[in-house]
C-alpha cells in the first residue's frame, strides 16, 4: 500500500498561509509540545509523531518527533492520502483503512518535490484536537513502518488525553497572548496620556491665558456699554481654565497613578481658605456666601489642594443650591480632625444617587444647571483621600445638603500620591 505524503514548505510571503503561520506559532509557544511528542513515541513504540493543524489551505505540521527519518519538519504541508485519494486523517487506525481498501501488501510513503523515499507502513493513529470554544484545531497523529502499538486498546484513550492536554495548553497560551496584548495597549495608552496632558497643560492653556489677559485689558478700557461683553469673555475664560484644571487633575490621577499632594506644616490656613471663599463670592456677587473659619493652629496639609476642595464644594453648592438661600462654609480643627463643611438649601440629591456623587463625570440627573464635566466632586474626594481623610454628603428636604470633609491631623509630612478608582 502506498500513501503519498506531499512535502511543501510555506514562506513569509505566502499571504494566504497567514493562518498556518499563526497556528504553527501557537504550538511553538507550548513548551511541553515536543516533550509530549517524545512521550508518544516512547510509550507506543511508533517512530513518528506530529501535531497537525487543519486550515482552509490544508493540513500542516506544527510540531514533529521524527525517529524514522521521514524528513517532515514544522511548517511543512502534511497531505496524507490513501491510494484512492481519501484523507487518511479520517481513519483512526491503519487496520480500518486496510479492511476498507482490501490492501494485501505493505507499501511506503512517497515524499514529492524532488526527493522520495519508501518507508514500509504498518501503523497509523490519529485523534482530533478540539479547543474549548468548539473549534477543530487539527489532530495528534503518529505512524510507524511496523505494525506495533496500533492494535493495543490503551493507545486511542492515551492519544485522546494527550490531544485534550494540547487543547488546554493552546487555550492557556492564547490567554497569555491576550494579556501581553493588553499590556502593550496599556503602554500605548500611557504614551497617549502623556501627550494628552501635555496638550491640556500647554497647547490649550497658553492661548486661553492670552484670551483672558486681553479680555481683562478690554474690560478696563472699554466704555460701560461694551465692558459687559469683555467681562463675559473673562468669566468664560476663567471657567474654561477651571475645566482644564479638572481634566488635568483627573488625567494625572486616574491615568497617571495618583492625586499628588505636598503636605507641609501651615500656620496661615485660615487666611488661605478665606481667600478661596472670597474668590467665589467675587465671581458670584448675586449670591451670599457665609464663612465661619476657626482653625488657629498649625495644620499639616497641601494648602493649594485644600483651597481647590473649598472652591469645588462652594461652586457645586452655588450651582445646585437655592438662589434665594445663602451658602454656608465652616472650617474648624479639633484634637483629631480638620473639618470642612459646605451647606446649601434647595434641590435634594435623590437617595439612589447619594452613592454616585463622587464618581467621575456624574452630575445630577434632574439638575437644571448641567455646567461642567462632573469632575469637581470626584477631585475633591481624591484630594481628601490623599490627605488620608474621607468626605461624606447628606441631603434631606428639611435640613438641606451638606458635604463634610474630615482630614486627620496626625499625618506624616511629605509628598503623597493617592487615588481611588471609583467605578
């Protein structure tokens, strides 16, 4: 009996064979593949074992253990057919093929493409390799010129177990590959993040500062009828600058590893917080802000960041609070905490939204005013967290809405980076 084996090597330029390259490389990443094929030969006595992938272009060798010098190597075509042209891979044992074809004499394999050799054929075993997703990868096969292990009852179950092991390893290797791709994507994201922050910090901020500066000059020089227009430009430029600050803080914190604070011993926190309150009052002369600040002691904190917390909380209260009621700010220090509180009357935060107010990009779903990006409260929570503190909110129709930040006084000085990934 003669079973022809066509030997054909693919090259990198063969575009239609990219699926073959992928499957061969997948098997190559399995470190135990070659050891498994050796085990097949040693336990069965068969001289040739191979892992074959099945793709639309045909069957190809992915890994091989060749002890009978057939000459087939990884990456070569494996086209094994019976004399009547049927694919021998569908036959589990040579004895079945012999019975079906009524073959009386042994033949040999014939390697084409210029070289040929005759190998007496006696045993052939093949089992499919099925992946977890149901895809047929190919088969694990073995053959030998002698009729030896193919009749043993334990051969097929062993081959099936080995095929299952190969499928399992292919799934594991695929998972590792996805993890590596995710890591590469993360690195690419990091590079884009740096570019994004650079654009925000320089390319957008510089022209915006020029607009704001020129608008302030026009505001001083124009007559009363046009001064209001210049004032609007100044107000909107400041608002755009605040939005850029929020986005940069979010980008640095969420994507860059943490919200940075520089904790230093501060004696003048009362004045610094009062300055933040006055800045908001000057920007909203139509609203009343009351301030009760009584700290009067040295506080370990990042002054600029705490001013940012006060500004964001007051801005939120002015936006969502009642236009007819004042906004109250209090700051005090006891023996344990620095406590900052901002209260406003008016619109109540729904109970099912209380747990979302500090999430990024969240805004009142029923709010009449939807200015901003929804980052202000989120950034407040991260600044407080970076001070090792916590911030809470209560909102009731009878008592109004109050944000309370408690920052512990016993904190080690220095540079701190902290960030909570809020879902």
